[in-house]
């Protein structure tokens, strides 16, 4: 996964905590609701990031960074 994917996971977790605390404070369950929404949105962001990464590595999306990182012209060929 790229840094952008991890930042989405962290951002969703932070936004989930704030939103959960806000909506949970109306019924006096601020902290449990905040933790639940934070974990739920972080897991959702993680699934989205893994899906995005898989689509890049399968070639369905742009993957120039991954191709450049592998540097196939520098690697030696294996003897078979």
C-alpha cells in the first residue's frame, strides 16, 4: 500500500472518532460510540486501500511507482 492509502485509513479513523463522539454525546455514550466508529471506518479504509493496491498491482490502475521501484533493468536474470 502507498502512503496515500495509509493516510486515508488514518484520516477516516480520526474523522470516525470525532463523528462518533459528537453523535454519541447525544445519548451519553460518547466514548464507546467514538471508538466503534473509529474502528469501523479505519477497517473500511483499510479494505479500500488494499483493494486499490491490488488493482494497481494487477494493472487495472496506474502503477508507475511500483514498476520504477522494481527496476527490472537493474536486476540480473536468473539462470534456468
